[in-house]
C-alpha cells in the first residue's frame, strides 16, 4: 500500500541545551546525523516543534520565528545561541 522511500539506522550524537535569557527559557535538543544532507535536527522540548538547521539557516530570523513560534527578539537570541552548536560546514562536507 505504501512505497518505502528509505529505512536506515545510524548512531547519532545528541546534545541537549538549556538556556535562559531575560526574555525566555529555551530547552533544545540537537541531533547530529548524516541523514538529511548533514543538517542537524533541532527540536524545542517546550513546544515540540522541530526543524532541520544548518549554520546558514541561523541568519534567517523569519525562518526561525516560524519554525519555533518566536518573536523577532527571541529569534535573534536563538540564532546567537545555536551558532555556538551548529557546525559551520555540513556534516557531509566535514568528512
């Protein structure tokens, strides 16, 4: 009934980040994987929202706002925070 597109397994590195600012508290998980063209999966543990992000995506504040339901100021904070953890090169380019 369904066409299987992919079914893979891998050992992935996962990092959990908790951060508080004057505006909000953030609890994120980052899954570093070779899947999805090397983009890490970033998920917010408070809102259950997730997205694939690479370093260049972090400059697109509108994308971060929509992905995680943030204000512009919050998106700026999340961008600055994630730039400490998201690799500047995609994982595939690093290896």
